[in-house]
């Protein structure tokens, strides 16, 4: 019979609560620190700014979660984001219908992701190396398309995507929430999701049970490419300009958020719900530093330390018997 919190000693009960709600408690701690650090933190405008700033990394992190669940890694997402932004920008200024331009860009993003998956599954190149190569190539292509120059004069009909609902709520934030819910349903309530966890838990056992490991791993990289492409499109709409240098370092932020959210780099654990909270925690930390007026150099140092400390605490609580 499974162990319930009410049926154990108070000390062990506390441990069970900590294992179950440690990420939420961590979120509440940083939220409280933010509220205490500056009166501006709790304003509606600042909270919406956090949502806006979180959304791009958040959307990218959804695809990264799928990849990490199957014990993979995708270092190309930042470059795919930039390349997608340049592709959609060039298609739009050429006069193409915005919907068609977006669809073609998403297809390209998905194909680039699947190319990384092909290298990792069929050619047996380690995912780290395969996606590193794609990262460098995609970034170079993004710069090559316009000789490193931004693309301006995007149509107003496209720039609407970078705006707000009711003059307050960022559209990209709403999209992030909707994509997170969709991904949660896929991972938790579909055969596809269950197979991904099985592959991440033990790829050899999954293969013996009849799961096409290479096929599903390939699809996760495709999903990662599509989410990176979505983030790139939305970033262009928000900035109203295509920037070939966009998304630099975003792959590291996405990986950190996924792991902070409870996923294991060895695969088989995690979910987009935890990733969602992990992204918000990282954004809150940055926001607190900005409100306190700390230099970006200090922010990088403290952010790294806080992430490592949070992960160590998370691992300690999870493994504690």
C-alpha cells in the first residue's frame, strides 16, 4: 500500500511535503523576497513584465523538456530561434502572406530540429555534439541571410502578435501558457508522452517492449525545433525587427529552467509544469536584481550561485528518505 502523509511520523511527513512541493516553496520564497526587496515588484505592470520576459525562454523550454525527458540535450535552440526570426522577417518583407510565412518558418524550425535528432539517432553522434554543430551552423546562416544586418519594416498585421490583450496582457505570455497546457496534456495523458518517459527511464527496455526509440527521440528534437521557431517568430513580432543575434545563450537558460523544474538530465523525469515554474523563478531573480539596480555582472554571478544552490537543495530533498 502506498505511503500517505497522514500515516507517517511528523518528521517524515515534513519530508514528504518537501519532496512534493519543494519547487512551489522555492517559488514562494523568491516571490516573497521580491515583494520585500522593492515596492515595485508587486505592481501589476511589473508582474506582466515578468510574464513577458519569461515567455520566450518559456516557450523554448517546453521543447527542451521533451528532449531532456528522453535523456537528450539540444544546444541549437537559441540559434534556431534567431534563424527562424530572420526567415520569417525576410518572407514578410518580400510580401508573403503572414500566415503562410509563419507556417513555412515553423516547418523549417521543425526540420532543423529533426536534423539534429537524425544525427543523434541514426548517425549515433552524441546529442551534445550534434546540436552544437547545428547551433553553430544555424547561427552562421542567420547572419549570412542579411550579412548580419537587422530586418526592418515588418507589416503591421504581423506586429500585432507582439502586442497585448486588453492593453495589458502580453500575447506571447498567453501563448506560453496555452502551449504549456497542451504539452502537459501530451506528456501526462497520451501514449506518446508515456513512451517518452519510458525511453528516458531505460531506452533498452523501451526498445525491447516494442517502442521505436529512434522515431520518438527524433520527434522530440522536432518539437524542440518548432518551439524554438515559435519563440523566434514571437520575438520578432515583439521587437518589430528581425535580429540575427537574437537568442544568444538561450539554450543554457532553457536547460537550467528545465532542470530547476525537476527534470533529470539522465532522462525519465520532469514535466513542463515544473519547467514553467522554473522559468518564472529565474525571471523573478533577474527582475529582483534589476529593481535593486545591481550590475548585470553581479546578476550573472548570483544567478549561477542561486541556480546551483536551488538544484542542490532540490536534489537533497528529492533523494532524502
